[in-house]
């Protein structure tokens, strides 16, 4: 486990915000890294930077170990909720198309390629996904081009894409600032970045504190609207829109997320849904504890360039 300074401002000064018993997280603990995990505890120590207020896990696994874990993830449960994920993808695309109606679109951390499949009727799409299982699924089932690896390993040329999508990914990576800079490099002038992530400063996060669902072993950065906007600005983006981000899932999926909070009530509710034949009913839920941010690449003055 490595100690780290703040990724956003570089400060080493922090205070402990949340503390949980640390799981023995290794590259073999694939359940922690799957998108459909319902493990919300065992996240270790989460600290808050005293300078810029970014929250992050400290200490944590190093970048090499984290990447090895994501490369090996297989998450068959992810595609069970495919219709709901299609609905969420369509909603995200509509938000993007308010500012950029067409062009070349890249999704970083595209999982099994559901958003790319929804988008490919109107966009020229590509994906990047570290999970070899998920990348192969996307290529096989949706016939979309997906590079199995990281964005840096893909080595796209400068100004390749009109839109880059980063949905529920930035909280997982070891270097969010570096990732945003690489996204800016591969975006065309005036290109758009779409970023969605849990909001650590939301009402539910503040009320639930250490029991908030967004605190989990695989999340190593926790953004608020202010810190995410600051990270985008530092990387060379101008924010165009900020809103809360909801999702579509079946009723049974939503109920199953409460297993760790009250397993008896969760089991009873699932039985009732099955009896009433409502378990597969799709529901859009927006708890206002996730951020959806759209930002545009801006040109920097010469003395500001890296």
C-alpha cells in the first residue's frame, strides 16, 4: 500500500474524512473491481486534502496492481441489466448532443460497449477498456472497435476525437489529472469531454457519511462538483453543463443494492417483487449523488502549456 499526495493540487496535508476496516484488496479480489459489485464497505481510509478539498484513499494499492486487477475482471452480471444500461447511455448521448451532434466518439472504460452500440448509428465510435473479457464482449456482440488496455497504451494521435466519454471511471484511476490531460490531447479543438462520477458532497453522501454507497474499495478518488470542475479546468477544459446523473435499472437490481444495509428486508422485498412479477420492471432513479459534467477543450496561452 502506497501513501500519496493530492492528485489535484499536490499538497501532502490532509485530514481523515472516513475510516473503514481495510479489505485485503489484492489483484485476486475481482469482486471489488466489477461494476456490479454490491460491496460498499472495507474501503480503508479516505482523506480530504486541506488545500483543495479533493477526497482520496490513502494509502492505496499502486497503479500497477490496480491496472492488473481491472485487466482480469469478468462481470457477467453487467449485461443482465442491458436494457437499463441502454436507457442510461441514450440519456447521456442526448446530453452530449446538445453541444456536439455528431463526429468521432471515444468511450474510455467502455465496459461491454453498450453506449458505443447505442451511439454507432449516429457516431463513428471507438472504445478503450482494460478488462480483456469486457473488450472482447464488445467486439463480439456489438461489432465495435475496442482497444483492450488503457488510454495511454492506445496511443491515439493528437486531436483524433470530437467527444470523449468518461462515465463512472475517473474515481477508479490512479492519476485522474493525467487522464484528463491525455483526453484533452486527443480531443479536437473545441472537442467535448463527458464525465460522470459519484458526488461526495451530495445530500445523501453527507447524510449517510461512512455508510454511503459511493464509498467502496475500488473507488480511490471522490469528487465534488467543485473539485471535478477544478480538475477539468487544470487540464484545459471549460465547463459547459453540470447536472445530477441518474440511472435505469430493474426494480430487483435497485433492491439488491441494499443487501449490505439490511439483508432481511432486501430478501423479503425481492420475494415480493418476484411474486408480483415486477422484478424486471425498469425504473429511472436519480438520487442526486452523482455528477454529470460536460466540458469543452480550450486553447491555452503559450506560457500555460506543459
